[in-house]
C-alpha cells in the first residue's frame, strides 16, 4: 500500500497539484487537458512527474492518492 510518510506533496509544482487533484475523478487525459487549458501531452508529462516525485507505480496509484489525500493536496494551494 501507499506509505503516507513517503508522499511529500510539497515537491509538486502548483500545476502538478492541480493535475493530481483532478486525477481522482478517473477522467481521461483529454478531459483533464481541456479543463486545465493545456495539451494532452502536457497532462501526460505532469502525470509522469507526479508518479516519479511521489514514488508511485502508476497513474492509477496517483488517482488513488488523489482521492485519499484530496484535502492535503488542496491545502497546499495558495
């Protein structure tokens, strides 16, 4: 399972936190891109960076983290 102590959301950029917050909805990259006003390629790049920075195994795990720690992720926004 995902170890909360390993999840350091402060390592993520503002945009990565936005993408992470939306990943929990289970929507496709196309929808996320439209919602954020960026390209699908950029969504994929942010997702890859999120997975790497949070030491996750997949986009699926990132979506789970998004749901489990939504308040923590949103709490970091200015």
